[in-house]
């Protein structure tokens, strides 16, 4: 309970706490009001709907991401830290991909993050549409990877809410995957290897491998390709 006047910032902060605990489906204006110690009607003076509230929460989450100075640490280090920061933020807030997909709002923190990403790749030497594509390449990788990780977290949360035994559910899922992979030797070998590995460590190493690969590829794009035989200039925009 609180007797302090409400503010949009307070509402968003408490909404993030509820989203972290119970996901998008567990957030309601009534639960939010109860947590704050206010009437549900009062909430609507500050946010018009649950959709608007979750969009505000997603934008606020982007404010948690470190924005290192590429002129000081170098563009690769800055890009890597931003990638790790976005992944960590999604793992702390596994509801984030669902909200972004449903409500692609662009608030001040999201804009701040995008502006800094452009600054990082501009420092590297990208310009024009290449600047857009370099930025998209990095963060498409991060979103794609972290989305799978967040899906696992959300599944565990759903099992907990539904009262399902997680260990039994996972064991049954493994049996189904083994049966599906049985006719395919390469798939079977890699699946069995993955089930023996420490999953958290394997996910971290996989992310590092993918991140280095993306950054290596982007860095290679900055090196001018050798000209064709005879000293003719390459066509503009050629890969």
C-alpha cells in the first residue's frame, strides 16, 4: 500500500515487476492496482489500456542496456556489449519479445538504443543503407537467439502456473525428440550431445560463437575487395 501520488513511472515499474513474475497473461489492471494500493480506475488516468502499459514497460526495459562509447572502446567491443546487454535484458524480462512482436511501439528508450547502435556502426565505417543492414544483422541475431531462450523460461513459468511437474514434462519431451531424431544419424548425434551438455553454459558458448561470427562478417565487409584483373574498378555496391 502507498499513500504517495501515482505517477506513470511508478505504474510502469510495478507493471514490470508483475510481468517478470507472471508474464503478459498474469498482468491485469486490477492486479496492478492492488499491488500499488490504488483503485483500478485510477490507473486509467495514466495509461489507457494494458496494451499501452506493456508497450511502456518494454520501452523502459531498453533503458537498462549499457551504451558504451565506440570512440573509446572500439566499435566491435561496443557492438558486443550492446548485444550482450540486449540478450541479458530479454532474459531478465522474458515477456519482452512477446510484447515487442504484438506492440512494436518506439519510445524514448528504444529510440535512444537505436540511435546508439547507429553511432557504433557508423564509427566502424558503415554508411547509408549498409548502416541499416549492419545494425539489423547484429540485432536480428540477438533477438533470434534470445527469443528461443526466453521461450524456455516462459514455458517453465507456464508449467509452474498450471501445476505441471516440470521434470516429468521435460523427460517426456526428450523421449519424443529422441523418437523423432532416431532415423536421422546426424540429428540424433547432435541431439544426444546437447542433452549431455550443461544447458546454461552451452547457450552462453553458442551465443558467443554466433556473435563473433556476425561481427567477423561485418568487419570483413569493411575491407575493400580486391579489384578485378586488369585494374578495372568494381561495380558500385558489389559484394
